[in-house]
């Protein structure tokens, strides 16, 4: 059957009220929907737990649901499976990848680590299960600084795969690290000149940036933080206007939390929607419903790989217990 015909048939099968239909399916299947802030606003609104990578990893570890539907990208659903081998973990579209994870091929990273056998390997959670398995500990943008500060000062460190987050941590902690040269296409797309123009047009606006942004953007920022950190900043400060230098879908939660404030997406260098992650956008409400209804696509993993990746993830969760968990209901 032609692909277009499959889509037509699937659309004909969709209920009129997807929110109500998914609530019914979740009850029947004892399922939970976890979603990242970068997902489409409708998916954010239907989620049971909404958060950044650290909050969602904690939620995946603690859930008692039989089925976890992960609305994010592939490495996030893999993380949920690593932490929950006995549960069914679903991803609405298996092609929802990550440019940052793709920038660190496991075989090349393994060779890199073998060339520096004395180094302690810290890998950002935006990486494949294979790269996690090669690491000593995983981190997120929420807990990276705290984890780096817990590593003995005399131990050399490899940080992968995001060079921009790595450079930010070097500056923040004073800790020299050997950086893998990976990056995120969304956070590297922001135009410094266009942000300057926005600041000139909105002089009272605070620039809030994710540490995956390039250093010139971070140097201009009034605040640098994870997605959760940025969201908490706008809620906790009296400023009325903000320029947001991270994936634009987080603004949905900002508007819900602070409807009287102004949020301006930081523009990309190209005349495109490059501040929206094309990989996150692969997931849709229709695919989410079909995934929940049909129990597919499912994340499957070799048990040996899962166990090797589990240790560094559990070490991250142990080392970040002092960081207050933040997640919101959808």
C-alpha cells in the first residue's frame, strides 16, 4: 500500500478528541506519558510529566506504570528503557533522533577514550546508549556543574559530546577538560547579530540562554541555564520581557506560567524556523495516539548494553540527589 494511503487510513482511524481518547487509553493500559519541554505544545498539554532531561530521567526511574510513552527524541526513550527493563517503553516515531547524539559515533568515541585511558569520562545525556556505556558518569545541563565539581581535582576529565556546554563548564568551574567536538544544530543556529538587534529593539529584555549555545551568545546572556533553569528564572524574576535562546517550544510553558510577560524567541542566522528542533517535531499528536493505541514503536535493547549503560546513569542520579527535582504535570 502506498505511504500516502497508509496516512489516509490512519487519519480516518483517529478519534475526534485525541486528548479524551488518550486519557482513556492511559487508564486501560496503566500508561504514563513523559514529555520534554521542546515538544509540540499539544503534546506538552497531554503529558503526565513534563520536564527537562534530568527531571524525566528521575520520573522514568520512579514510575509504576506498565507502559512509558516517551515524547522526546530517541536517546531519551533509550534512557527510560535502561532504567526500566521490565516496562514497555514506546516512542511515537523511532526516527526522532538528535544531532548532538549523532555527532558522537560510538566507535570513534571508544577510540578517543582508549587514547586517554587515565581520564574520567563524563558524557552529556544527549548521547546514545553505546556512548553512555563507555562513560563513567552521565550528566544533564541541570546537574553538569555539580557533577564536575565532585570529581577529584587530580583526575583528568573527558567531557562529551557537547563542546559548547563543555566550554561553559570549564569557564564556570575552572576545571580543564578534554572536549569532544560535538554540538546541537538548534543551539548553534542562533545569530549573534540578530540577538544584538533584538536587544537594541527591546533594551529591557533579559537574554536567557541554554549552555549548548555558542560562547559569544553565552557571553551576552543575562542568565545561562538548563530548560528548567530558564523556566524557573522567568517565574522567579520581576522582569517583564525575555529573549529566549533555546528551543522555542519551551515558551509555551512560560506563557502558561507568566501570561503577563513577553517572550521573544532568539532568531537563527538563516531565515528559517531553525530555533525549532526538527527531530523533536517528528513526534505529533496523531503519532502519539497511534503509539499508545497500538503499543508500537517500542524501544528494545540488548541486555548487555543496557547493563553497561545503567551504571553511569545510576551514578548520575546518585551524584545529583542534592539538586531539587523539578517537573510539572501536563
